[in-house]
């Protein structure tokens, strides 16, 4: 009998069978490592009292100037804000849903099957849908956002937190009036108009439509009114009316937006140009007058081989991804303001499959994981890539894959749909500080990191929102049976035709002895039947009594209680097996 220490390296190494990478962890669920010690991933608590009406696709968390936590929830077909514990629908009128996406160009259907120029129709086998996604970026304590299928750049004002978001530079007219030669327009929401800007009034009917036209704003007496001079017109009492007020030189549709440290807003796919990277004038998200010599707005139409899809912040500037390339946008100052550098090719699997952390960005491409750091792109070796490839529904993944920094741990999480699923139900973890990988099963559709808050948020396929890394329960339910780790084949002792016997274990556990249990799997030959031994529980003195006799042995550890536990080195009493 010999006392044999077993301490496996952290992380999962996944081959086709448990025999390809001996003495490693091979299969796990809800497991991570911290400083080399195995422990369960934290639990979660539901923070939504009732489910959202449709699937949640994005979560944006920030704190306002009063240090109050704020949350915007981007769903398939609406936008909601959490205000004082209640979720309010703050969607703009006529929001185009994320799922109302189509192919691009001609040849979607057979000849004569659709009208010329209609790209939203029944897909052919060669057709690829545009992935629908929400984009959020803070402008101080307020938020600029958009749904890329709708395209309008929207503004959320925390001073009116339950009001609908409004389109940047555009107001819906609710009433008009005129005294002498001064017209006053009232819009339905807080506007972002300023004196001196050119405004276009359209669609009003009062006084025979005389309020319509192009004018210069004279003043903004309140957050919902503005005035302009209209010489020679008669007085008009305040009259309920409809129509629009739109600033000139405001941004058209875009795909995604990002506020820079220099206080410009960068928009990609700007002005309905799928290859345009544009930026607003400094300190003014409404001024996109590229021809002006007195502002700093501008644009670059990049020579990209595919449309631009997403933009993320990094330490050196902003990364912009097309379907097939990645660009770095850097602040250069006058006269160029921003410059764009093509970094290389990358086939991003989904516009949401990026994770930003500590000034870096990692993303999931169709050929593996890539990391941008310090101006260069490097491959990230993934020890579970074989599992990902064999487990993923790639057609659904192109529309649904997403990634996010955890924030409470030095981890990035990527979610993908399993082989027979249309929604994300699997996750992969990369710990960038200790360089290990883990994976498991978890149905989630969106995630926000623990950056402005203590713990990350995730949205479930049940349309509820969950506070993660919270306790050890699954929204109040036990996780016993779902938290476990299995090894590949263990090399225990010198090779012997008689195999081995394991009669006792002594695990190093930081918590109570009843928190875990063990099973073992044994085979006499690699292709032979696998026998299960156990489960074995830990005695109050910390010992585990076992009766295992086999040539090849694997081990499984399971959570036995919904509490924290950990596993370091295990010592095993091992002897040579009996003669046959």
C-alpha cells in the first residue's frame, strides 16, 4: 500500500476520448479554478419579478451621477429601463425588431418571386441573415443606443427615466404656437436642440402648414420647447399638432456606436453606408456636419471586403469588425481627428462574440479565439476547441453567439447554441490570468460584466434576469447533481497488468466534509465496458473509504451540498490489483 498524491493542473483539456490527455480534467459543469484549486461557479438569484415579454439580447449597466445603478434591457422587439425596481418600456415609436433582418442584395429568391430591391423575404439556402444586436454607449450619465436593424441612433435621458428614448436630433411635435414673428414648437420628449442650429419642421397642419420649413433655432426655453423667427406670419394660439422637427447635419442610420475618451461619438455603418466609420464633433453627439470647417466631425469610408458589424473599446482606441476583417480606429488630433488601420483578417462568428477586458479584446472567430493586445492580434490556444466544434450549431451561432467579461473573476465567458438548439445553452470560460479553460451547460441570452456592480448579470432563456456569482443556489433551487468535474484517465502508480486497487481517499477540502462526494469509473481495456464505483461520501474525519479495482481509472467529484467547497491535492491509498 502506498500513499499517492493526485493534483491535476487547472482547466479542462478535451480530446475525443478520456484516454488522449491523461491526468487532466476532461468534463465539467459549473466548475472553475482559483490559484490552481477547483471550486464551483457561484449561483444566481432572479432579480426580475416576472419574465420579459420577449427574449433579452443585451444588458447595459451603469451608474448615474448620484451613484444609482441603472439598467437598460435590449429585447428582440423593445427596450426597457429598470427604474426603482420596475421595468418600463422606453422603446421609440415604430422600432424595427431585431428579428426583422434580411439578406442583402439580389438573388435571394427565384426570378420574379419578389419585387426589385426587396431584401427582406424568404431566404434561400445561400442566404445569410444579418445578426440583430443592440449597441449601447454612455454619454455622461445618459446613454446612446440603437438596434442595428432599426438603425436610428437613440438617446436615453436619466432625468426622465421612464420616457421613451428619442432619436438623436429629432423630435415629435405635440403643439405649435406663434406670437408676432416668433414660433414656438413643443415636442413630446426632452430634445437635444441648441440655439444657432438649423432645424427642419415637417408635417404640421396648423395655419395651413405655415410652420413647416427650414429655420435657425433662436432659443430653447425649456427641455421640450424651442423657438425660431418666422417673419410676417400671424399669431397662432397654442394648437395640438403633429409633425417632426429634425436638426440638419445629424447622423442618419448606423449599425453601432461608441463614445470615445476624447468625447466624440463614433458610428459604424453610418449614414446607411455599410463601410463608413464616422464621428461627431467633439462634445456634441448631434453635430455630424462633415463639411464644416469649425467643428471636428468627420468620416472614413474603409476599403473593407464586407460590411462593418460592431465596434468595441480597447486601450489604443477602438476595434471595428467587419464580417471578415478587423480595424483599429485611433485618435490622431487635427487635422485628421481619427485614423483607421487595418489589422488583419478575422472571420468573426457573430458581432456579439467579443469580450473587452482591461483594455484588451478577445473574440471567437470561425477558426478559433483571437486576442487583441497592445496593437497586435494573437491566437489564443483553446484546450476545449474540439468540444466547441463538435457541440455547436453554427447556423444558429452566427446569429446568437455572444461573449462578455465576467468582472468578478479574471474570466471571459462565451455562449453558443448546442448542436440541436437555436438559442445559447452552452458556455466556455477562459481565465486569462491563469490561462485555463472550462465549459458547461447554462441557458443564457445576454450578459453584463461586474464592472460598475459587484456581480455580473445574465438573462435566461426564460426571459428572466439573474444576478450571478450570488450564493450557491440556482434562483432558489438546488444545484446538487449539476455541479461536477470528471478527470481523464489517471496515471496512478507504476504500470501493471494487474491494475490497481484504491481503498481510501484523503481530499484537501476547504469546507465541510459533507460538501462533496466521489465516483470512480474503471475499465480493464480502453474499449471495454466502464464500471461505476460509488458514490463515496467523506467521513467526518476527512477520509473516504472506497473499493475500486481496475486497470484504467477515472474520477468524478460532485457537489453534495449547496455551499462553497474546494478541492486541492487528493491523497489515495493505492495498491497493486489482485492476480486474475
